């Protein structure tokens, strides 16, 4: 049986991501369970990363509840 995993992504500018990463490394911030684990600088970046070819390699169903659909919905303004 195939198990679905949810990937939580965050959008922040470079300086915010760097400050967060350094705070984690210094022990000043401990990420909670609900925080994103993958960060991008713009909503377009994950949309580009999840091209149709990559989607098929990952076994994502373009008609199903895939991360790519959510990212495309965000970027279609």
C-alpha cells in the first residue's frame, strides 16, 4: 500500500531564511512539528521544481491532491 506524505513548504526571503537557520544552529529556535521543513524564496520556485517530468518520477498524480497543484494555485494570480 502506498503511503502519502505531506511536505510543508515555507516562503521567505533569503535574509529571513538565513536568520532562521542560524537561530536553529545556535539553539535559539527549535522548530515545532507544524513548521515548514523546506523553504523557498518565492512561490514560483517549487512550481518550477515540480515539473511534469519530476511529478511522474515521484509518482504524483496530477489529478490528485499533489503539492504541485497547491503550488500552481498559489502562483496563478
